[in-house]
C-alpha cells in the first residue's frame, strides 16, 4: 500500500520511550522516511520491532531486550533508520 504524501518537510520520525531497568538507552526513534522495510532489525530483535502495514518498522517492545541487543539491531539497519538516545537526550547511535 502506498503511503499518502504529506505536505510537510518535517522528519517523519516516531519516538518510543524506553524504561528498561539498568538500561542507558531511554529513547528509540524510527525514521520512517529512511526505513525501507528490510527487516534486519526484526531478524536481530523480533521482540522489539514489527513491520506495520506500510512496511515500516514500529517498536512494539521498547523494553524487551538488553542494550547490547538493541544496539545490534540498530547497527543492522542498512539505512540507519533506527536512532538511540540516552537519558540526557544525547544520541548514542548512530555515532
Ligand atoms: S532494519 Fe531499518 S530499514 Fe529495515 S525494517 Fe528495520 S528500521 Fe526499517
């Protein structure tokens, strides 16, 4: 299904809060313009992401996996559509 074109130039990013205990990552962002539905993130961490009906990754389990796995899933994305932020709002991936 084609997504409806929008008239805004704003980045099409979706933010997901992470509250996993002991984690240094507090926010996961998926850039829907960059996501090409390659599903590598899901191969690494199916507990964290799903593809929606536009074939874009959405976060369904922001607290599901440890930091190492989450970082690996972001690293696996061919278009770097997954961004990770720490509690201070600093971007930790991509560096
Ligand atoms: S790996 Fe990247 S491009 Fe592929 S579905 Fe996940 S976020 Fe989208």
